[in-house]
C-alpha cells in the first residue's frame, strides 16, 4: 500500500467513525457536528486523491456549529451539553483518531522526498490538529458547557 493510499484509508476510517457516531447519537446538535467532522474527513480524501493542497479548508463552519450548540445549551439553562451519555465515549475515540492521524501526517510528511506530499501532509496535519483541539474541548467541557463558551480559543469574547 502506497503512502497516499494509507492516508486515504486513515481518512476514510475517520469519516466512517464520525458518520456512524452521528447516526447513533440521540442529540441532533451533536449529530450535526459529527457530520461536519465526517464531511471534513471526506474533503481530506478528495484532497489526497487529486493532490490538491488548496482543497484543505478551514474548520470555521465546525467551530461555528460548536458555538451554536454550546451557546444554545447555555441559553436553555442546561448543565450539560448533551443528555446522550455515549457521546463522551464518541468524543474520546474521536480524539484518539485525530491525534493518530495528525502524527501520521507529520511523520510521513517530514520523511517524504516529494515536496508536494510534504506540503499537503503539513496542511492536513494542521487540520487534524485543529480537529483534535475542537473535539477535545467538547470532551473537556461535556459536563460544563458554560466553561467552553468562556474558552479563549472557542468562546465568545468581547473585543478589547
């Protein structure tokens, strides 16, 4: 199996994991975020197939969806972001996948002699790192959504 094929297999596995989790969760907001994560992994597959660095986009829609989810929970007065207890395990598993995929891209990209692969893998590693930060913040604040909104990276802050 070639390097690109190996990367595609990792991304497809992550996409399948997110889509399965989205179908199994009882929380519509969580399903939306898991589907967005799956869609991002599918975009990574496409970028790998055509070696298109520019098609690895930002996760702005993902972060906006997270803000909407957590913000709505807080405005509704809930003490947890979801009543779906299985979601915590889904988030923990997703963190492992994101961390492993990021490490794969960093290690294999740095070791590659091909400049296009190095650049694409560097961009993909950065995207996976952002996914990890996002998912880990959701896991961290699973029981404390008001703290998530106050987070410097994802929270809503007044301008200075």
